[in-house]
C-alpha cells in the first residue's frame, strides 16, 4: 500500500514538473524563461549565433545551458552580452 501511494504521489509531482516545461523551436514567448537549454548539433558558430539571437528575447535573469559534449562552454559564450548567465559549470548532455 505504501509503495502504491508513493508512486501515485510521484506521478503527480512528475506531471506538475513537466507542465512547467515548454519545448519550442522558435524565439516566441521567451520573456518569462528562467533557463534555456540549447540542443543543436556541435557547430560552434551556430551555437554562438543562437545564444546571440536568444539574448534579444530572454530576460536578464535567464540562464543559458548548452547540450554540448565537445565544445568548451566559454567559447560558446565568447560574444555573449551577459557571459555570467551562460552555464559554465555544466555541460548538459541528453540522449
């Protein structure tokens, strides 16, 4: 019984968390974002251009993270207007 209740609670929490996530492929409605995880292929110039374009739309507090495994995050942030908001601590890797 406890086991069943735990997974029921977990399912509710999981659904609540997922309801806060928005996946999109354009630059619309980004003014309320707290974190953006970019996930394009490993092309430094492309990642830099996306970050530069995103900075026109995202709020000042928004953190930018990159799904990269070969590119140094500081190189992606080279031309950033706010390099302190580019996640230097983690490389996000998703499969």
